[in-house]
C-alpha cells in the first residue's frame, strides 16, 4: 500500500514535470514567468499579428489541421462587406452568421487573418442546421464606449445563444477594450454604484462545444463564460488583462456539466477560473495562472441561495503571484454543497493564500453578519501541492461552526514562505485527514 502510494506520487510528480511548458524546476529558464514576458502582457495593443504571440507555444495547431474544415462551406465576413480595417463590421458578421447557421451542411464563418473588426454587442443565435465553426484568425474588437450597449443587455458583448455542435477557433484575438468599464467600476471608483459590465464572450445553452486556440484580452468584465452548457472542451486559450482590472475573471463556469479545460494560460484582475453554482464534472488540466485571484470554487451561497458544485478536478497547474491559490469560498446564509473536489499537482510561486476554504466570504459594501446556515463543503482532496506562500498562512481552513468542512484530505503538501522560513496553517471547524508529508503541519 505504502509502496503503491509512493509509486503513484512519483508518477504524479513526473507527469507534472514533464509538461513541456513548465520546465523542470522553478529556476528553469523554460518555466513560464510573466516578468520575463512583458511583451506578452503589454504589447497587444495596436499591432496584432494574430499568431506567434505566445511564449509557451500554446497556439500550436495549424488551422489547416482542424477537422472538418476542408469539407465545409466557408463564409467569409469580407464577402458581406466587412472591411477589416477596424471599422464597424457588425452587420457583416450578422449576415455571415445567418448564412452559416442555415447551411444544410457543416459551415465555417471565417474572420480573416491580419484584419481587425469592430463588433457591437452581438448575439449569434442557434439552433443551427448543421455543425458550425467560427474561425477567428484576425482580431475582433469591442466598442470603446459604453453607449454602444444602450438598449441592449449590458451583460454580454459576444453571445452564442443556444448553438450546439459549435467550434470556435482560429488563433485570433478577441479584444474587449474594457478600459472604460474598469474606470467606471464601483471597485475602482468607490463613489459609483455597482453595475454589471459585459462578459466578452458567453456560450449559453450549448451542447457539444469546442473552444480552442484563441486569445481573449481586456474584457469589460468576465472574459469567457460557459453557462447552461454540456460537453465542453476549451483548450489552448490565452486570457489576459491587467492585474488591477476589476472582476475580469478568466473562465467562468456556471450551470454547466462535463467541461474540460486544458492548456489555458490566464492572467487577469480576478479569478483565473471561477466555478460556481450548477457546475458538475469539471476538469482543468495544464493551467497557468497569474496574476489574478487564483482558481476558485465559488463564491457560493450569496444572498441565501442554494448552490451546488460537484466533481471538480484541477490537475497540474502553476500559479504565480496570485492572491489565492486553490480557493473555495462561500457566503454565510447559503445552502447546498461543494463536494468531490480534487486539487492535485499544483505548483505555487509567491501566492498569498495557497490553500484556502473561506466560509465567511463577504464581497459587499455592507458588512456580512453572522448566519447559521452555510454551503456544505465536503470530500476535498489536496494532493501534491508545492511551492511558496507570500503570506505567513499557507493553509487556511475557515469553516462554518454550524456546517463544518467534512472529509478534507491533505496529502504530499510542501508550502513554505516565499522569503524563506516556514509558513503556518489555520484550522477552524474542519474534519481533516493527513497523508504523507504535510508542511506546514495542519491542525496539529
Ligand atoms: C506582422 O506580420 C507582417 C506580415 O507577415 C510582418 O511583416 C510584420 O513584421 C509582423 N509584425 C509583427 C509585430 O510581428
Ligand atoms: C468617480 O465618480 C465620480 C461620480 O461620477 C466622479 O465625479 C469622479 O470624477 C470619479 N473619479 C475618478 C477618479 O474618475
Ligand atoms: C470526521 O470525519 C470522519 C469520516 O468522515 C467521521 O467518521 C467523523 O465522525 C468526523 N468527525 C467530526 C468531528 O465530524
């Protein structure tokens, strides 16, 4: 049993280290380091050659290799009057979509390379007659002023509504131009009321969805959202926004079942990945995260809601200089559960709260008062979590007194302070099992 465990652990360690973009050790030159790639984060504006921007080689698939493209009808937005010189192409996109979506055989909407298209808030509605591919090779830009949303839903910029059997790919760029929204956020200017800002790209009510090989940047708020979807594969996505941009989550998953995220590189002003109510069977592998707020389950239970999240696996991730690492956050007064959750093979570098369960989460202008009910957190395994904490407390379990955390497992944990020395743990109302080495010792 012990030997088996060791073998498993070394296997896990090996697989973690063998991911090409991760390199072999923290000091390894091949390791992703945002500070070493300022260009990647800073030089997006203006120039935009849609390819070869990614230092990690994430954009690897050549467009010609994408299955099914050769056989399908290609509808180019240029054929509907889109100039590609940065001018408004909304009408051309709408017409091209109608053509593609009503095609009796699989069809591709083509957004050509080396062109830039300005797109007003737009809904691409399904159902479509056959499989649809949206091939974004060039850049799509959002309006830089908020009046473009007058009379429309402020929650969305690009919305795919009820489009099943959809693939969105191409290596191009989706630019939310979010600066004006950030400036007017109540998080930035405290004298302003809190209002929604658009999500750059939302997939709503889609079954069988592939989203891959895209760069999404500077969203008004959330970058990519999956809502009421099933069977989703999202891979090779690069998502970037400044560290101080408010609520700019990378990937937000809600009411969605069976979703795989793989090879995503996310650095924004909020959660890299946020997994909320109705998310079930979520797997995220090979994730690079930072800056931002880390990988979050929650928040759950806001405004006394009943929320459910289950069967989540986060396997192989590197988080750098994020405010949280692996976080579960719930508000007091909620109900429901977060259960069957595995975090494994995660490397942290200078993370404020590497491992945290917070059942007293309160992200509101008013203070939150003490309440009896809570979202139940159970069966959460942390296995092979290594690296450094920016704060003294590397493991922080702040669970509810009335609804304690159950079945929490720490296994092969080694977290020390970034500036040297040992870190601490906090354990409140948690039923914990430890296996193998656990540093810092938790709930001793
Ligand atoms: C963009 O692509 C063009 C044509 O391939 C090339 O001439 C130009 O140097 C590229 N610009 C950048 C910034 O890479
Ligand atoms: C914050 O908002 C108020 C009210 O609209 C405005 O008067 C003020 O100039 C804003 N502050 C900044 C720094 O933009
Ligand atoms: C802790 O969990 C174990 C196994 O799930 C259970 O048997 C035990 O009663 C729990 N202890 C407390 C104090 O909840």
